[in-house]
């Protein structure tokens, strides 16, 4: 696992202050043979981010998330989405009479 964190430390920078991470700034939340979730903490600006890494023998891909450590734990322990959840959400959306920009973080398109 140290090889993965060392490789990520060489490649990733803090999105807030652009400082390069060191291996000791990266802690493993969970991992399997080809997947890992890592918590990156910048010692300079104290920002944190969660990165998901997927690796093979020849490559590693990292994906930043909007989740923090507490949210990751919450969703990892939550039951999986099932067909009833999808049907319930479709029903809620079909009955919604408001503007979706009210509930979305960013507008869907510019109204000009």
C-alpha cells in the first residue's frame, strides 16, 4: 500500500493551495486488491479531500470526490439503492412542480 500512497503523493496537489502532498499526508480509509479510498490532508492549508484510486499492474487512476471522510463512512454503511428507491424517486420527480434549479447546486443551463 505504501507504493500507492507514494505514487499518489508524487502526482497529486492540494486543490486549495497547490502544495504537493507527501506520503504522510495520505491515509488509507479502505482498500482491496485493486481499489482504495484515501483521505488526503494538506498540512499547509488544512484542507481535506477524499480520493478514490483504482490500479492495475501498469497504471493507477485517481478520482477526486466531493465527499468528506464522515460522508464516505455514512454512505458506505447505508443500504444499497434498490428498485423501490428508484420508483419512489421517479414518482417524487414527476410530481415536483417547481423549477429544478431550486434543488440543484448549479443551474442546468443559462437562460438568455
